[in-house]
C-alpha cells in the first residue's frame, strides 16, 4: 500500500475508506489496492528555507477555549477547492503552532453541509471578537516560525500571537500540509450520502466499459480543469493549457505500471475530454455536481490532475500516487522531495 505522505506545493492551491466494488457484467473485477507506483523526486530549492519547511516539533498547546487569546481567521473567497485549501491552512496553523483559529460563517455555511466532521469553530462576537491586523499567509507563517526560534530546543513556551490576524489571500501550502494528510482525510470526510452517490456513479461508469476480467482493477480518477481556468493560467502565470499529450503520457505510464487500469474522468469541459482523451479503458463520469465529483475523485487508487485547487484537493483527500504536469517555470515542491507525486512531461 502506498505511503500516505505528500509534499506537493501547488501554485493555485473527503476522505473515504478503501473501496471494493464488485461488478456483475460477466466475471467480477475488483480494485487493486496494493499496487505501488514510484514517485518522482525533485531537488530541494531555496524558495523557503529549511526552518520554514520544518517547523517546531514540540508545540505550545494553548487552551482553544480561552477567549482572551488572539486568533487567526481567513478570507473565504473562491469556490470549493479554494475554500477547502483555506480551511486546511487554518488547521495547519492551529495544529503546528497551537494558535487559536476560527473560520468565517461564510466558509462554514459552504463546507459544513458536506463535511460533518469540521473541527474549527465559527468566528463569533463572544470568543472571537474580531481581528486587529491583516496579513498574507506566508508572512504569518514565517512570523510564527521565527517566534519558535526564540526559545531553546525549538520549544514554544509562550503564545506566539500578540494580535488577532485576518489572512487576506487564498493559501494552499501543501508542502506544509503533508504531515496532516491523514488527519485532514478524516476531518474532511464527506457526508455518507455524498460518498454513497459518488460510489454509485463510479460503479456505473466502470460497468459501462463492460470489462471482461476477473483480475484486479486499478481505478485512476482523472480531473481535467479547463474553461475559465485556461485564461487565468495564461494571463497570470504564462502557462499554456495542457494538451492531450500530457494525459496520454500519464495514462501510458500507469498502463505500464499497474494491472488493468480504468481511467474515470471528470471535467468542466466534457466535449474536450470526449474528443481528446477517450480510449477503451477511459470513461467520463463527472458532471453530477462539484461536491459529488470531488467525492468520486477521492475514491481512486491513484489520480491524474491538472492545475487548480479543485483537482488537487480531490487527489489529496484520496490515496495513492498523484500524477501532475511537469513545468520548469512552475515549482511545485519548494521544500521537499515528493514521495508520491509523479511529474509528467506536458509536451
């Protein structure tokens, strides 16, 4: 079984238990949950220094119910992928540095209907009376890291915040979230009926291929982000849209590595997928709604994704290797060698 570690840093930056599907069209194929795909490692870079990437290992544990202590809250902009990244970033600060953290009601109202295990409190006027300063996430994180250096043996003996902070941007520091992957998979577990619907959609999609095998099937969930995201990536990062070459290469790597792969695709551009990446072992299953599609994404044994927070979160809250486009101008791993991310040439 693959390690559940991840050291992925995405520029843009549900859990489910292992799924065993039994199909009834001819012989009964089952999932292969034991196939290991090697990851691609990348060199350390100096984007963030070592201390920032490896914060304290002994923490100040504050009383999260002490309303006199300053706290951190965060912008809740964007759609589902952004909001989940923001939520995970708040959890990271609380678990790493012991600071109090609260989500805005806007974030809670967007996430709590789908994720019943959320642990962060909602900002209110009693215990979370309001922030006094604003900052971006990286700056705040570095301040907390630097605060930990003031004490011997990397121990925090004092509460590291002296004022409540509102984080302005939309962080998704996956290289820092890596140690919390299993915790976040549990905390961001989808509602049972959502998982049930996602499993039904996955089951229906795989059955539609009419596979005639009694061998293990390895399900690869694929997310293809296009439409409005193409112009965003071009205008902001000068990155051209992915072509079918990237998907063909990723699929072929997997075909050579695992037994009987089935590629289950979801996308905001069904027509492009049907015209460019369909094959005898590829099926389109997305389109139900963003929440169910993300839940389906988590059910794969491995994942192929494009740029964007939505696809990444679906893969991060799943299991297995994550296949991601390689781009020399787009540094995904500022801190560590990745243990489960496999970079694929896009051209």
